[in-house]
């Protein structure tokens, strides 16, 4: 019994940095590059602005996977914001393991404004990865 046979389509939340990866997502869209429609992109000013609370709340509200995307190292508009994102995602992944959520449901990627095709490829790869894991157990069913 596979999750694909059951028709499971994972819900992916993407926290995308305004300056680079959100623009990369926009480029994918205007270029009509296909990626799974189950992704929801949330623009944040910087990947370093994403907190463990944002990530865990996304899971609580029904996300099966969370992707944090930002500027490539050395290109952050806020100097060290993406370095902060590395620490946050690492700590949150360890916390997720304690909570019984597979850390593989959380991913950090660097995507520039010129990388629309890369954005679409990462969305597809991550969706397939989460689809193989199946639905997350952490959901608030009262919503």
C-alpha cells in the first residue's frame, strides 16, 4: 500500500525570502514552469525571519512539509539573515524529532531570483519526498 495509490497529495508550505526565492518563485510562474499545485508560498522579508513557531504552526494547521528558502550565502540583503535561518531550521528539525515529526518534512534551500527552474525542481522534489513519508500526524483537526 503506497501513499500515491491512496491519492495522498501533501500540503507544502514554503516560507520564501522576499528578495531572492520569492522572486524565483515568481519567475517560475511567469515562465510557466510547472510544479505541484499543493504548495503554498508565504513571502517573508528574510529567511532569517522564520521562527520555529512559524514552522510548527504550519504543521499544526495541516502542512505535511515545510520548506524555508532564502538568498544564497553571501547574498543576503540583511547581511546574516540566511545564516540565522540555518540555525533555526537545524534546531527546529531536532525539536520536530522530539515531537515525533520526521525532520525530513523540513528543508532549507537557497534559491536566487534568477532560478525559477530551480525553484520548480525543488518544489517537485520536496513534494515527492513528503509524499513518500505520507501524511503528518500533527494536525489540529478542529480547524
